[in-house]
């Protein structure tokens, strides 16, 4: 999912997407960032195109984990919850 698609689901225009993510969304996003950084360390991409390919690989790993979790729990990770009602962002915390 692109940033624009994610912002549309949350009803955001100029607001910061990360500030409006649930904990589940943040963790999934951070997994993609971690995957990309680790792959980059081992592959040492040179230039934009190689870096873009590494980023796609990191995204793919996180995306697979996201789909697997959604299949297992039968619940979507990405939601329309946003910081307009901050309590909703952390409602899964108990």
C-alpha cells in the first residue's frame, strides 16, 4: 500500500501519517524499515536503482508478514483509526 492510499483510508490530508498510525501499523512499518536496512548492509547497494530494489525487498518481507498476520487473525492491520481520537489508536493495549 502506498503512503497516499494509507492516508486516504485514515482520512488524512496534510497530517503526518506516522503520527496517526496504530501500534500494529507502526510495528509493521518499522519491520519494513529494519528489513531494508539489514538487506542494505549485506548487499551494499550502489546508486538509486539498486537501493530501490533493496527497499522493495524489505517491503516485500514486511508485506508478507502483514498478510500472514491478517490471515491468521482474520483482522486487518491497517485501519481508519487516527489521532483525531487518540484513545482509539491504542485501544488494543490492555
